[in-house]
C-alpha cells in the first residue's frame, strides 16, 4: 500500500478549485463535507429558499447557494449500493434492519408487540439451472467435489469460497444464456404470481374459499433479492400470517389457531412448485420459467436456538443483502452503453457476466425482438436482465423506509427548534427552487476527502 499523500500537498488543488468560482477558503467547504458524513458521491444543487411568516407574509429568512463554495450545496447521494457509496449504503442497511426487525418483534415503529407470536418463516426461492457451473462450499462451509459426473462436463476439484471460477459455466458453449437473462427479467413477475398462488394454496389447505380466507387471514411479507455467483437472482423472504377483522382492516390481529407455521411451510412449497410463466420462444431450452427445485423454508423463533433462526439473525441477514446488487456476481455496478460492450472485461466484468451483459443487450434490440421491448433489457443489461426492486414489503408488514427517514428529519428539526434556530412549522411557509448541478467531488476535492477520517460505521 502506498504512503498517504501529505495534507499540505492536497490543500493546493482544493483551494484552486474553490477559488476558481467562489473565492472561498476551506472552512465552509469542510463544514459541508462533515455534514455529508462520508458520502462518496454527493449531489450538487443550486437554488434558493425563502421562509415567510404564514400569517403576515413577512420574510423571516432567505438562503441561496450563491454564497456557498462553487455556488452549490452538497447533499448525501442516498445510494443503497455499498460498491458506490459505503456511507449511504450503511444508513440504508441500518434502516432496512429496523424495518425488518419491527415486523418480527413488534413493539415499535407502529407495529404491535403481539406480532412476535404470529406464525412466520424465512423462505428462500431460487432459480432453476441453466447449465452446470462451478460450485463452492455448502452453507456449512464444507468443501465438496464440484461436479463428479460420468457424462457431460465434470470438475473434480474442491473449490475454496474465494475461487474466481465459482459460478462460471463448466461448458459456456452449452449454457442457456438467453433463458438466464429472461429468467432474471421476469423474476419480479414470478414473485408477484407466487404471492397470489400462496394465498390460494393456504386457503385450499385450510378447506376454505379464497374469499373466506382473505376475510380472516392476511399474508404479510418482506423480501430481498440476492445474486448468486452464477449471476441469477434468488429471493429471501420473511412471510408472516396475521389475523384480519373486516371492521378493523388496519389492525394486525392474531391469526386463527389453524393458521400455523406448518401450514405456511406446506403452502409455500406447493405454491412455488405450481407457479410458472411462458417466456417468448427464442430457441432457448427454457421457454417455461419456474422456480428452482431448491425451496428452503425455516421457522423463525423468538430466541437463539441451536439449528433454528432467531429474529435478530434474520433481520441482520436480510439487511446485509439490501446493500448489494449484481456486482457481487462479477458484473458492473452502473449502466452500460454500446461503446462499453467491447471492453467489459477491462472494466472488471467476469467472462460469464460479460456474456450475460451482451446477451441482454442483444435481446434488448426492439427492432429484432419486439416482444421483449417492454423489458428494457439494454437499460438493465448491467443487472443481467433483472429489473425489479431489491427490497420490497407488503403494506401491513411494518413501517416504511420513508417513515424512518422522516423520523430522522423530524428529530433534527426538533433539535433546531429547541435551540431557536428554526421557527415552528405551523407558523411559516417555505418557498424553494432547486436545480441539479451535478454529482461527485471535483478532482481537487477528491484528494482532500481521501485524507479525512472515514465516518464511523452505524450500528443497527
């Protein structure tokens, strides 16, 4: 590792950057950077605000970015990807943790503590195989023989967890790249159909009509998408059964006694086996898209028990994957353009991911494949075709990320009002006009930011 550049050598470029348009010294700029709390790619805004007395119309205060360094205000980017902005991703992870935890434990964030006794499971739905790939250790860390087959491609090695070949096809020429991309593209629709089928299978298992079941039981869930090493998404979901009262539709009541975790387990497996989707036939082997045969369902218990999942462990597990995306499988973490296709390997994409990106780009040509135009595969080629949300929840599961962010804003505003630095909210009217001016630091600023102390990691 190279030695850090002395601070004295970094200040010059920053001062020149600041003086070029504003003439400011470093003081105000450092104040803005400190408020960003480690954001790697802040958003730059220009504009002004005007605060008026709501009754008299008197101007109480004004603000303009013209007085700021570069004439711009720096705000946190809010990116959830740890590969793009670790600081903002950590905030997103912590928020997701609290959102998930509230739906498991209750007693906070507007969720009653009685939900802790509701039947709930941790389910994992995977994709089918599109061709054999190199396999690593199992979930217990045991290294296994990769592919000891007598026919077809074989690999007799026991790969380490950090082996770069993990997830790469044993026979790239026979791999179903088209089916792989289409499965990613339709994965969100498969999940939507799964939630519909799950309610129907629960009703059938209970000997009830669908309508009768929905009057008594609500299925709540929170799920996150994760990329496997082979570049295909699979979903981890917390699924919970709540009682429902037509006269109190917003209440999270205890479900009927027959609505058990065992019933939920059986219905999840049968629904996952039933769901299917017909994909356009482009000559690929997989024209009917289904979930893979590996469906894992585990009950969630209240405390740490050997061999069982605790609520805290599940919340931490879900939150961890909320800040990761396709880049964990060897692809890129930004959208690509036509000129990128010939240098994907140079930009860090694995050979397998590069082929998936090129396949998505080819299928995204609306003139050649008009049936796929609505999938916008070129826009999502860097995601290997997946275009869904990475973290979703049903309406009744718990709070929302927006509510958690607003709680932080309200807390800060209450502090400022207590110090007399902000007027009461009901007595003022704020008029604002903002314009986007860019994102990221200038070259000089980047040098100095690298020399500052990194922010402390947030705790859950």
